[in-house]
C-alpha cells in the first residue's frame, strides 16, 4: 500500500463540509482550522486527520530509505509502513479548483491589450477582427502537437500556483475539425499531466467568419453544432459539459436554449457564459435548464440573483476578466447574502483574462467584491469542485477525499489573498504524491 503521513502542519485549513456538495450563503464562512495537524494518506486517499503527536504514534515508520523502523503504538495490529513528510510548520490548504478556463489556444493577443490600454473597448476590438476570431485563426493554424506543448507548459505554471484541478474549454476552433482537435489535445493532457482536467465543449463561443452575416448563415452554423459537433464529441467521449457564450452579437437567448436542449438530449451537463457584457436573462435560462453553473454574471440583475440563489446552480465569478477589461465585477456579495453557492475561477484566456493565479482571484474577490477570506477560500476550492461535480472527491481536506494539498510557507493562511501578486505555494501534493516544489 502506498502510504504517506504529512505531519507537523502548522495549521490545516479547509472548508467545513460533509463532503458531497458545496457550501451556500452564510455557510461559505465555515472554515475548519486544526493546529499542529497531520494527515494520513493511503493510495492517494485521506484516511485520517488528527494532531501530529497522536498520528505519529499510530504509524509504523520507514525512515528515509533505511531499514530502521520505529513503532510506538500499544495496539497489537501494526499499521502499514508509511513515508513521512515533515511540513515544517507550514499552512496546509486544499488544492485550488479552477472551474472555468480556456487553456488550449494558439497565439496571443498582446496587441489587443495595448489597444484596450489606448481606450478601445472589447466590443470595438472584436468588430475590427480581433477578439475570439483572432485566436480562432491562430488555433486553427496550429498543429495538435503545438497546442499540446504550449498547453502543457501552461498547466505546469498553473500547478505551481496551486491549481490541482482545472476545467478546459474548446471554442477557438469554431469548425468541427478544429474543435475536435482542441478536445483531443485536452484528452492527451488528461492522460499525461498530473492535474485533474475536466473538458468542456464550447463550439458556440462565436460565429466563425464563414457563417457571419444574416440569420440564415448563423442558423447553418447552429445546425452544424447540433447535428455534427455535439454528436461527435459525445460519441468520442471528449467532453462532459457543453457551454455557450450567450451574449449580444454572439448567441441569443433563443439560439442558446436550442443548443443547450440538444446537448441535454445527448447527455451533456450544462454550463453557460451568462450576463457578461449585458443582461439577457441568461442566468435565469441556465437555472431553468438545470445548468451545473452559470459563469461571469457581471451584468446579472436581481432577478438573476434570486433565480440562482433558489437553485442548485453554481454562480461562478471570474474577477480576472473584470480587472483585465476594466468591467464591473459580478454581484457576489448579493449572491452569497441571497443564499447562492459561489465559485471563483480565473477564466484564463488570451483576450480577457490572461492569468491562472487563483490566489489573485481570492485577492480580487475580497477587495473588489466584498467577500471574506473564508468565503473566497471556499469559492476557490470546494465550490469550484462542485461546479465540476467533483465535490465528492476534491475541494476540501477530509477523510475519504483525494489528497490534493498545498503547503504554504506563510504566517497566516489569509496571506493567500492578503499578500497579492506573489505565489504562496511551497509544495503541491496531488493524489497523495508530491508533484511540485516551488
């Protein structure tokens, strides 16, 4: 049996939960703090948590690579031999869960960053040939091998910043061959990278140039999504979620509902880019169709807030996009006060949120959306896992879950949000194995 005892943890910090779902409303404040803690991991699963002295007395220790064993328990049955990892008084947190990213893409859009700095809006840049279609051209031109290489490097950097689970969307191919190419790259990353990776199909990210123009042309592209892309993606098992960018000049509420209903019939779970640039009723639509999450929400009205709060749909806030585009922030304080389950994610993408730092998202959540560090931690871990339907195995440090743990050399766990612009992570443990030391 592959076992490890992580001991001498200064403080173990985790959302306080029963393990099967996220925390909503006032419960997002519930953080469990255990001083001088130790965690026993067996075959990647947390099997026991307690104080260091008690936990050390319960294990039969193989020290380093020698054959010298210690056994101090009075019990008659010897527990399994375990590896020992001294946390040296560091803070232990659950691995971050980034539940909304666009990690696989070709090229970059630094030129558009300069244009926005000079006063151009996101919509003006898109109308001039930039935006999503610019990245579409670069992604179509890139080989699968090129996309894999650069995405693998991005995942490595994400992991170094504490993200142990990530969702990756397609959406920069916008034709069947290129969308499948992106999702095949994600599938290869799932096989080769230690992070947990969840794929999402986002063929309805924008209308490609060959289907721009009148309603007839746009409906032809929607037909391809419904009749060609979705069935092929499902048949090949390349995605479990379907997402759509529901927005003015992108996909209307009616078009969005048509595609989502087709996805539901094929067995996809639903996500939705909702109310980012304008209020369209997308949040309410997502709730009505049982979406696992509705994301962005910068322009969500009180009706949308109440609809989300009265449902099991997760509200995923993406403060990096608000910062990068100088747009309003989503009404997270109102959502939590209304009883919603809120997650935080980076929205990592080349045009509107060129970051994969979850600690920075916590900082923005606390300073710009008026939530507490406790709520931000829950949103960045357990509730993110809930937005990917993984809360039963990830997102918190508790018995029965996969051992995804961050060790941080900081004096107080709140430094993750407080000391912004830095990387607080010293060691990453993924599925019970040390996979990175920063």
